[in-house]
C-alpha cells in the first residue's frame, strides 16, 4: 500500500488515526486504545477499537480492520488515491500537485480557483454596497427590522446586491471573460442570449460557504415583493447544491462538542439559531436534503434534530429527510415548533417572538422521530378501518428503514398501541415490516475468538513491537522452524519475514499477505493490553515452543515405531526417541 518515500507514506506517518476515525465514530479512551460503536455493523455496545500508536482499527464484532486509509476507503466508498487525499486534507497535510495532469484537468482547476476568487470579490462588493450606499441603507433598515444588528450582519457576511442590474458586472467586466462571468452564476445572460446582467438585484445577499469556509455561492432574499422571494446561485463548477450545507464550516466544532446537529431549512433560520448561541446548526438550503449532504453531516455526528418549517412543504420535507437520515442510521428527533402568537413559526420567527431560551427548551424536549410520525398519523381519521390502514401505510416505510431489528419491532408494537390497532391484519402488516429488512451483520462465530495459545500470541506481539530484538527473535524462530504446524504458523511466518527484512514493521502490511481469519487474529492480538516485551520473556517463549516441537516430534517418532519398521530404521527411531526424551526431561 504505502510505498516507502511515497506521499501516501508521508500522510500515514503524520495522520492521526484517532482524529480521522473520530470524525466518523464517537471514540472513548479505553486503556491504551479508543473504542466506539462500529460504523460497519449495527451494535449497541462498542466493539470497535482504534489504536493510537499502532495506527490501526479493528472491530471485534464484525472483524473489519486496517489502517487509516482502509478506514476512509470503507467509510467514503472511495479508492486508495482518494482516501490519501481525504486523510491528508483532514490532517492539514498539503497535497503535492501531481506533475502529469491532463491539460483539461489543469484548466478545470484553474477555472475553479478563479471562480472562488470571483466569489470572494463579489462578497466584498455586496458587503460594501450594504454599508456605503443609499440603497444599502434601506436594506439595513429591513434587516434591523428583522432583529439583525450590526454584529450579526458582520458575523454572517450579509451584503446587498443593488437594483441597477449591472453594478457587479461593471466591476468584473474588465477582469473576467464573459464566459467566466456567466459560469460563475453571479451574472446572467438575458433570454435572447445577448445582454449580460447581475443575477442578484435589489436583494439581501447571504454568502454560502463550503465546508472549508470558502464562499462558493450566494443566497439572496428579495427586499421588496420581487419574485422569487429567495433566489440562490445556480450550480457551478464550485457549487453543487447537494454537497453543501449552509453554516457547516462554522457548525463543525459545535456539532462535535454537543454531539448532535440541528437541521433547519433556510439560511435565515440557521442564522437565527446560531445567533441564539446554538452553533451546531446547519441549513439544507432548499426543501429537500440530499444524500451527499447527509454523508457530510455523518462525518461529524449521527444525531440530528430536524427543525423544518411547520407548513405543508416543511412537513413533506421533514418526512423526506427522515427517510434518508434513517437509511443512513442516524438517530433522529423532530422539533415541530408551536405557533408563535397566531403565526406558524419557523425557527427564525419563533426565536424572535419567544426568545432563545424557549427555543432551547423545546429543542431539548424534541421527541424521537417516531413520536412525531405517530402524532402525524393520529391526525388522520382513525375511526374507520380504511383510515387506520392509511395511517399504517404512512408509517410502514419508516419502520422498514430502521436498520436495527430490535428497535424496529419495538416501534411496531408502539405504533400498534398508539393507533389502537386491534385488527390482526394491521398488526401483522406492521410485524412483517418490522422483520423485513436486510438483517444486520451477524458476528460469524468461526471467525472470532480463536484461542491461539498465549505463547504464540505473545510472540506475535513481540515480533510486531520489540524494535530492539525483533530481528534476533525472528532469526531464532526461523532457524529451528519453530512455528511449523502451529495454529498461528502463517502469521508468525509473515512476521518473521517482515522482521528479517530489517524495515520498520507495519502491521497492516503484514496483514495484507494474510488470509482474513489470520488478519483478524493478528489485529486482535495487537489490541491486547501488554507489558513491554523483554528478551528474557522472548527466550522463555522460544523454549516453550521448542518444548512443544519436541513433544510433537516425539509423538511422530512413537507412531513410526508402532508401525513396526524394518530393523535398521527402528534403531534410528529408538535413538531419536531417547534423545527427544532427554531434551524434554532437561527442559522440565
Ligand atoms: Zn463491526
């Protein structure tokens, strides 16, 4: 995998596997290693372990394991080169530009950086318009009316796109080609394909940043009654809607700290919640959440509170998001805000009317999604059989999406109770839904818990770790072929070869030549808590193996003798037997 001197090797040396894995899995320190719930199989108690010094992970449940690259490849479903890039980025290691890039690739990269630069300039431009123009003054008044003070405006980079229609265009025209201007999405071309004009006019602008904090798009709200009320940047080479969550760049830390994220619909909502001191909030910026956005979120937490608008569109969006989140094994709660006054309240309005504290209180009480869904189902007409069937059919798809079988059947029971389903048919439908789903990865008993003898385990550990005498130990084992016939023969043989090479030993590289069950055993052993190895201990392990070897040989000789061979051969065997018995007696 990581060749000596390669960039991959450099990344591997510098990367911290605990930090990288920690972005996907909640890890707790446990002895010398860290443990958490395995992201590769469904489980309730942690059997997934990461070793900080050996830089490996291993699941004692389903048996997966490897190094930091393997983990990222499995998690992101990507290839090795992509995994190197991801790990390097996460660890702040700068990635060398590959020398031979195709001219197209080079051009695309250049274009992307120009587009990012254009957005940076546009951001500065819009902010200046809000601060220093008459029109901007009106926009500021509007913002103030919505409770947005100077600090908030500055904090969220809010700006203003003037009404003229070519203000930004004029400042860009001399620097960028028409093609680039249109590609940036900041400038549009009119229907006839001729004249260029600013995409955003007479609108308040909200910069949308990617995960690393670079402005890649804008959301813009009409100041007057212009339609649409909200207008966003189109998709561009630097902005794929489904890949970006608004406020993610600033929410990361909060999400990690709070161990959950709040998902809202629009940037105004995200801003309102963040201003209330709740920083772990992101907005999907659009009514439906896309799978890449969930993946992005999943790198920081698996717990989400969905707080969409209470209108019909928001409810539909909530339910769509729920499906997706459940499929990805998220723990989801739903906050449906009560009306503020007589208005249906989105988070922005609610916080303005009722205050941050009230919002936080409701947030803490937000019910699990199933309660939310049951409440929605109960709003249906449950007095008739058909009505109940409709309600069950509304709930079934969600029940089926829960990956965990126990939870699934718990919810089925609960739904039956809550909807007062006495009809056996409906109960059966729920029960069936609860069972039907790919079954969880089950621990394969033949693959775990192989009880290799303690001496073998200890030797494996020493060969992997004892920098000081690994080579000598390997030599001893090699000379007398002491590992022949042992259960751990292949592991020991691979370790001996690696140790004799004189190169620093990499557990994952040794593992790569082993069969799956041997790799698991090797990783299991690597995670055992153990004392510093000493040469004395190594020698006593060698002696133990010599003893076992002599015993095995003795048994062989005995069998041969009993087979009644011709006289000369028998004499040889009897001598051999004597010698072996002397050796065994001496060792006792
Ligand atoms: Zn597992």
